C-alpha cells in the first residue's frame, strides 16, 4: 500500500499529504529530523516535545496560519 493511501496516517500526516508537502521538505522547513517527522505522520498517539512542537507549528503556520496544535496532536 502506498504511503499516501495509508489509513493509519495521523492528522498531521494527512495535513501534509493534502497540502502536497513531503516529509523531507517539511523536515527541512521545520528544522526537525526526518525520523521525528515520520513518527509524527504515522503514529496517531505520539506527542512531540515542546521544542519540537514549536518548530513544527511554526512551519505549519506558513502553510495555514489558522492551524493550532490541538488540530494535530492530543496535548
């Protein structure tokens, strides 16, 4: 099964897919490792550290300024 059709993708992963952003591109934009971005995209219950959350949200705001951490993560 292709990654973009993975029904187990997290809300964050589906957001990236919907906006045509690859995990590698997002990792570069957010200054977060590709491994961490992959984990965020594929593990629904993963909660990032505050430092990672800030970097991720700063990069998300460049795509959609109305998004909030609760839109993606259970924190």
